[in-house]
C-alpha cells in the first residue's frame, strides 16, 4: 500500500488549525447567561451578604427598539462623604453571553454616585444593578427590558 501525499498545502493546514482554535475559544461564550449565572457572579463578588432594595435609581427603557444600543442610567442615593459613600456599582444582564455589563468605582471625591452608558442586549431580559456602600451594605435594583429588534435573539 502506498501513501498518497496530502493535497492540503501547509498554509491551508495552518489556516484550518487557526479556525478550529478560534471556534473552540468562541463556542463556550455563545451560550447565554441566565438567572443562576448572574447570581453566581454576584456571589463571587459578595458571597451571601444580604441585599436591600432601594437607594438605586435604574433608568432604562421598558422597550428597546434596537438591542445594539440600549441606554442605561444609574444613580445611587448617597451623601458621598468620607463616612458614607458608594464604593462600587455593578450591572448584570441575565440574557447576554457575558453576564457582567459594566462596573463603576466611586470615591467621596466624585460628589455624586451616578453614571450613564449604553449596553448591548442580546434579547429581552432582566438587568440587575448592585451597589456596594462604604459601610459594606449592598443595595440592588432590577428592571426588565424588552428587545424588539437588533438583538442577537429578539
């Protein structure tokens, strides 16, 4: 039996291997986060510390006509003094490939604990905001955003 040389060039073999590696790296990220995934991310940050509702004003649209550019405004009620201020704010999305959307760090020098950005939402989902205060207290807020078009899953 005689072995035939491959018709695949060395360059084509390297390209095929590169595509296979890229696909293997991307494939796990294509799964969407869910409520349990977000809860696990929050638990990584804060363990089982209790969270209170209130103090957070989460301003997001009820309906996003374009999931590619969804505005989000977060404002936390705080005097922002050396003794009482917001340390961090984390925003999570339950239906995106990566649950963490954005995190902000604040100091008393900020004067006000508020931030605005735009996020990309893959589908209709809940947005969860967690604020960590300087005394260790945690506050949370939740909003549902219905994505009508432009998302990855509508």
